[in-house]
C-alpha cells in the first residue's frame, strides 16, 4: 500500500479536520464527531438536509454541505456506514424547526444506521423523513436482493432537494422532490483498477492489467461482467445504453448529465467519455441541458467512471439552476 | 452448582474480543469475497472498545453490562454489523435487567429476544445467508434443552451452521448482488456469530451453569 497518510486508523478524523480547516466560510465540525455542518447551521425556518455514508467517496458528502445543498454530512469509517449516534448528532445540529430529511444511499448498513438515528431523533421530538437513493442500474432491482445501490446520482438529489429546502418548503415537499429526482435519475459505472481501504492495507479485489469490470459498485462490489478493456467510446456506449433503457427515456427529452471520475481517472479521459455520451444523446434527439464532468463520488483511488442521467422537467430544471455554494459544487 | 454472573459474562466478552482480534483479517477476507471487506476491521474496533468499556466499569446487574456492550457496538462498529449486534445486546439486556446471575432458561430468553431484534432490524430470514443462519438454530437448541444443556453440542452446532452458509445463496446485504456467485463462501456475519456462541459456551461450561 502506497498512500499519503499518517495512521490508517486516523484517516477519517484527520481528513475531516483538514476539510473543515480548508472551508471555514462554508462548514464547521460538530465537536467530537465526524459530522460536518453548514457554518450557519441550524438555519431557522428551513428543512435540514443530512446525508452521509462511508468515507472514501470524497468530495461526497462533506463537499456538498453549504447553501443550496446539504446542511450536514456524516463521515463513517472508510467504506463503512456511519453509526446512529453520529447521524443523530448531525440531525440535532441542523434542525431549524422544520424537520430534517435524511438522504441515504441504498446499502444495508447505511439504511439501518440512518433508520436507528431517525428513531432516536423522533424520540426527541424532531420530525425526520428519509429517502433512499438507488440509481445504479448495474444490479437488478429484485425483491430477492437488497435492491439497487446508490451512487453518483445522489448528488442530483442533494442539489435539487437542497434548492427547494432553501425556498422554505415543508419537509413533505422537500421529501417529495427528492423522491422525484430518485425516480428520474439513473447511473452506471465501470472500473479499470481496484482501490485499497487504508486499514485493510491491500486492494479489495483485483482486475487484470488488460481487464475492466462493467457495472462495478463504488466499494468494488461486482458488476455485470469482467471483460477485456475496450476503447472509451465502446465503454461509454455500454454504460449509456443501459442507463437510457432503464430510464425509458423518450426522444426530445431534456437531461442533465454527470460524468463522474472514481478517483484515479484523469479529467482528460472523462472528457473523452463525455464526447461519446454527448454524441449519442444528440443522435437520439435528447437535449443536454447541463453537463457535469469531474469527481463527485469517488472510490478512493479506483480508476474508472460512472455516467448519470437525470431526466428534467421545468420544475427540476429551475431547482437545478438555483444558487448553490458549497466546497465542491457551485452555481 | 453455580450460576453464571457478571464476572463470567465479562470473561466471555473479553475472550470473544481476543478471538475477533485474532481472526480480524480472516473475517475481513471472508467479507472481501462476498461483501465490502470491512467486517473484521469493524468488529475488531467495536469489541476492543467493549473490552475497554467493561473493564473499567462495575456492574450491579447483567442488564447494564449487556446494555453498555450494545451501546458501544452501536456507536463503534458501523456498517450493518453495528446496528445488528448492537440491537442484539440491547434486546438481551432488557431480558436480563435486574438479574445478577442467570440460568439456562434466562439465557434462552435473552438470546431469543436478541434474535427477534436482529430479524426486526435486518429484515432477513433463515437461509438468506446471514448471521441468522447461526443464531436461529443455536437459540432453538438452547430453548429446547434448558433442562440438560450439552455445551459441546452447542459449539459444534454453531460451527456446523456457520459452515453451512457456504452452500447458501445470499438474499440480503451486499453479498446479495452476487446472486449465485455468493455460493461457496462462508458468510462473515455467520462466522463472527459462531465465535460469539462458541466463546459463550466455553465460558459457561467452565462455570457449570444449570
């Protein structure tokens, strides 16, 4: 393992401290926790938005804390859901009297820990609602599995629900728009190389020098198939075709696109992927309203990318356009 | 004849912690095969904290020992194991509240309540390739043999049921994404649950519970 760290056991603590030191205008840390909240929280009269999950996906989720997006983000250990007490601290710290919405990525641990935190908060009289993001089309949605995973499409939920919350909307309204985004966003990823959880010291899986895995999850969960590596255009086509099929998108629709890097893939390659994606969408007469290319939800130093598509209507477009000012996302 | 009390249960948790520390990388390897590879690390971190917590605390009754254990696991383990093992100990603490010693019947009730908690939290059933595949048969065995417990048989049962998860297809947790590819691997939560029961039986055998 070759990493720029001090102690494997302290990476999360030291990362949170460094992050907060970098962005004092945007965020502050709830003392003695790994919870990052807006510098001006709790914002009175506004629904609070809390997300989080295992660390290793930076800038998710702390990078999206700020005006117009999240009020709080909880950082668990690397690739490990945060604990209920930590999520509860975040809920308390951002509650401005209008209730708190939890934005949870669909993983067994995350769902259980956030649910327990919601139960603790409700016992203290804080109104809490939950949405579960499951945008990854790589795994089949079936009653026999845990269901689809939540990946980079989650950023669109943060952005749009955050924008509506900023207008003073009710908890029910913010929850409804978050669910609307979840219904209209799909993603799929692929990996070229594995990643190493610092405390584990070795890669969680291996991919051969000339192989890639289509549909791999952001913690290295298996995808659809392991094949020989192919050119970017073919990879983009495989991912986007599956996303489009699942979204059942009509020609002349309007979408937002996210080309997300997993940590070790340079922007140059992400733009190459987007070149193909934009061509394919044009051929299908799908209007690209806005494209986001960069690192939004990474997997430590995994090489690869994910493609997300959000189908937009006028309401969602307006909320996507609204102001946001966070360390990792600005409009 | 003596009953099991606070000291024996503290010894159990201490031994269990040692077993988990020794098998930290093994549990993590099991999890890397079908999950996300953090089970050993998380359990080791959590039970180390449990050991620290209970070592420096005097307990009046078993309920408070189990409650402290559950709360520590809940706040230190993370992942899915934190809520599951944490809930198990909290549920058991409810049954053991006020008791300074316990009989096999008390233990059976506490374990049954813990199992109900695990099922409620994880929404899993027998044969989903989870910790329940060890917990349920062990709890049924204790409940059915309250009069004459064979602790060696319980140890064998826990290990046998852990091994049997190898042949199951995962229906819950991250392993479920693998579908049939999850077959051939022991479930990590079943493995750590087997440690829990084998260490428990070993301590109780020595204490000669009735």
